[in-house]
C-alpha cells in the first residue's frame, strides 16, 4: 500500500487547530494499518517542514532566501529541532510505527523545505524525527514508484513564484519572509493590541490572493485598527518592492513589450497597497485570472512529465503545493489512460471565492486529503482511492 500526503507546513509557533497526532491516528484507522510483512509506504510530498515562514528568521541577520552558508544551515537546523519539539506527539507516533515495521517513510523536497538541500545536519534531524534511514544524505525532489505506475514530486516547479530553474531562492520565499511573516507582528507593534486572527494570513490560498485578504480583513476591524492594517500593508509592500533583491528579480524576469509574470506580481502588490475601494472588484478578477493560469499549468506539467521517455509506462502524477486537492484525468499517454492528483494539505485553508463577482471574500475550513495506491491483491480490486475532507 502506497499513501501520499503533503503540505503539513510544520513549524514552531504555528499550532494546528487539529492535532497532527490525531490526524495520523485517523488516517491509520482508515487504512486499517500495516503489517511488518507488508508495511504502509507513506510518501510525504514536500512542504512537511516549513523552513521559510518560521518566526526564527525575524530579527536574524540571515534570511531564508540568502545564499547557502554555515549560518543559514545552522538556522535551518534550529528550526527543524524546534519544530520536532513543538509537534513531538506526531513524530513519536511516526517513529513508533516505523520501529514496529508497519510504516516506511519517503520524503520529497518542496519549496518551503528546499533549504534542507543546504543543511546536512538538518536533513539528518528530519530523518531521525521520521524514523528514516540515510542520515544526512540528500533528499530527492522526485520519486518513481514503478509497481504502482506513479511519478511523484511536490509541484512547485510549475509555479513561477516558487521555483527557479538554477536552484536559487524564488520570489515566493521573499514574499513569505518579508511580507507574510512580518505583517501580523508589525500590526501588533503599531496598534498595541493583540489580534490573533491576523496570523491567519499564513493560510490564505492562493498566495497571490493575500493582498485581497488583507483588504478584506481591514474592513472587518474597528476603524482605528482598519487604518493600521491598511497602513502596515502599504508600508511593507513599498519596502518590499524597494528591496535590492526584489528589484534584481523583477529586472531578470521582465520581458519587454509584454505583461509578464513579474509585472503582474508587482502590479498586484502595488494595487493592493494603493487602489481605492471601488477598484476591489477589478482586483478580484485579477486574482481569479492568476488562479486559473496556475491550475492549468499543473495538469500540463503532469502531461509533459509522463511523456518523457524515462517515464514511459507510468500512468499517474502526484503532487501537492497548491493546498487544493484535485483529480484530473489527462487522456491517453503512451496508449494508457493517465491521471493527475493533487494531495492538498492538512492545514486550515482560507480560500478565495471564485464564482461571485465583487470584493474578495474568503472561506475558512480545515482541510485533509490523502491518496492511496493499492497492491495487485487488493480484495476490492482497487487501483487507487483519493480522499479529501473539509470541516468549518
């Protein structure tokens, strides 16, 4: 039995409303567990540890988008250690099942845990926490499970905001560290009032809808706090767009005579900071457009991956990244019906509404999704089962 989950985004200081250990117990019950002679193979499809949005970066001279260094590796190791301690019941349950031989873990790198590639001691700590062998050996970004016809990867390679082909830091890391992580703390500092709901910015999806969430959140606050929220976002956006790193990225990704992705991101952020309320419906339309473009890229990327010669014979592509569980039949590839799956997340989602027109509006719910591929001797004759759930 081969099981896929992704995007737990574990990190210190960000407790889940639902216990990770309890979620693992529920998953195990649904799977009817494993046996020492037939363990469950659980593939973690990236972004299990969130090394970009951890609060340890605040006030640190090292940034998650900085060049690889000993200081960066040490910070990553500290975040991993703190994360394991914060979610100890979850990791202890995983270790116990691995030790009894009923569970085997596979780990793929995503964009929020990509820094493990530059931190050998942190990789070793991750493997220890999950009961894996291999020490500080590199972690893969792609795995093939030929007996099930599955190709698995995190999916961020299809997201222009979260991947750079040369392996360098993407713009998404800078947005996360210098906008999203800083935003709630800066409001609390200026307003001198606690407002835990502001931490929900981390659960907004898609990430490019964060400006719309900020504006919607401001409207729901008392007048004085609404003004602070708007002013903080405007200041952070303007500071962000003036950062030398961001300016260099914009120049490198700009193509003349075309509204390219870099220009869209800059336009969206600028409008979110300065646009009057009457323009919010237009901003909503821009969010919708960017969402549709991103969704389509994932299915097209899956087709191209299966069409590669080395993947002949595979039928299924599995990735996460978007936090939205999905199943998309792809048609015939190499003469066989193929399918793309997205494994969603085990986090709270604040999802942008995408049908009604008008101001941006978000629905909050706790999401959980997993995908199972069965062995040939499954008593029901199933090849796979794809499950997703939500509670609000």
